[in-house]
C-alpha cells in the first residue's frame, strides 16, 4: 500500500512542508531511513538525523525549529505531536493487516472453558477449566490461564505470561511453612494488554483485578489480591506485593516496587526503581527509594555525593580536636 504526504497529512491533521505528492509504503526509524519510508522525530536527541536521513517523509512536531535545510528529497509533515501521529498511523497500518483467528491445533483448551468470538489462541497456550475469555482476544504462545480466571474483550496477552498461578501465601510454623490455599481467581477487564512473561497471581479469596485499559510491560509481577485501576501503565519489572491497590491513570517506570497492603491514588507517577512502602495520595510524581518528591530526591543525591569529602573533613577536625586536647594538657 502506498500513501502520499497529502493523504497522510489529512489523516493526522498535519501540515506538509515540501512535496505533497511524495509517496511512502513503509516505516523506518529516522536514523535508518530509506527511500519510500516514513519516519518521525519527537525526541530532541535525534534531531541531527533529520539532516541526513534518506526517508521520504518525516513527521515532526510543530514546535521544532531546524537549524539548517533538510535534503530536497525529504518532505516534512508538521503535527502537534509526532509521537501521537505515528502511533495513529501504525494503528491504521496494523488494522489493514490480516488478523489470525481461531484456536491453533497445538493449543490446549479445557472443555469447560468459554472462548468469545474472533479470538486467536496460539500454539502451546493453555486455557484451564472454567476460564472465560471475551471477544477479539489474542492469547499468544505459551500463555497459561489457570482455572476460574475471567478475561474481558479486546485483551492481548503476550508469550509466556501466566494468569492465575497461586499467590505467594505461606504461614510460618515451628516445622517450616504451611501453604495457604489460594482459592480466588484473576479478573482482567476489557482492552488490557499484558507483556511477555508477566505474572498475575490469583487471590487468596475474592479476585485479583486488572481494570480496563491497563497496559503492562514484560516481566511485571502482580501479586495476589492486588487491584490495578483503569488505564494505569507499568514498565518492565514492576512488582506489586500482595493486596496493593493502585488507582487510575498511574504510570510506573521500570523496576518500581510496591510493598503490600498499601493504596496508591489516581494519577501517581513513579520514576524507575522507585520504592513505595506506604500509602500515596493522588496526583503525585515521585522518584527514589523511599519514593520522594523529585526536587528533594535530587537534592539528597547531591548531598550523598559530597559525603566522602565531608567524612574526610570530619576526620581532620577530630584529629585537630585531639591535638588541641593534648596541647592543653
């Protein structure tokens, strides 16, 4: 399929600078541009590539001011947000691709499981007893959905993820640890996407719930009895301990860790490797461990870097004090 700069600009509500009849039939990163490809520029760190790219069209933010002329073969399309615009184009491109449906012969589906319409169950996926899966879902290879779990519509679960394994529940005794049976389930609502090798544990009682619109990256751990609010997103290696409640529209960077039995408000933004050990109110941006306000965190880090020098100064002062004591005697 081939599209002109004019057609693309009309679709994404952009403004053409250059040849509106220039055509493209593929996508490419701006640093790997080639003739016939469309690229985008949203990160200022990549601006220098626009002067040498071989791409035919580049989407660029309206606010970006270029220091020199681009190649005459390059057409720019100015948009409010290049990142959002390319996402819209990629969604259009993806919607035009043929979609697999049906259950692969190498998948296992328990007789009591119920699968909705227009779903695709890939090879070696395993769907347990009494599982329900809604319409338009994609369950990729080696996904395991344990018994009794419920998955809504338009859900994508990537390879190797496990939904509904036992929560980590053990009671210490004099002889070791007694397992606490995990008799609940997992509920995943509509329009959720779950990355590869992510684990969402079943609850001890009741349900572990992932609400609609949530997006989880690879290698995320959601423990038993957790609840993740609508449209929250989590990057790779985020971990939630048991019974943690996360609000709506939160964003967690990679390797964020939350201790158990706490509540996180709505629109809480946590930078990578943040550690949270107590409740957080809504509308906060925090970083560090324990998580703190960014200005305070960076001030603390600046002071930490000075500690070796301060330690040396303290040792020198102690030495001087001892000498004064000796001379006084």
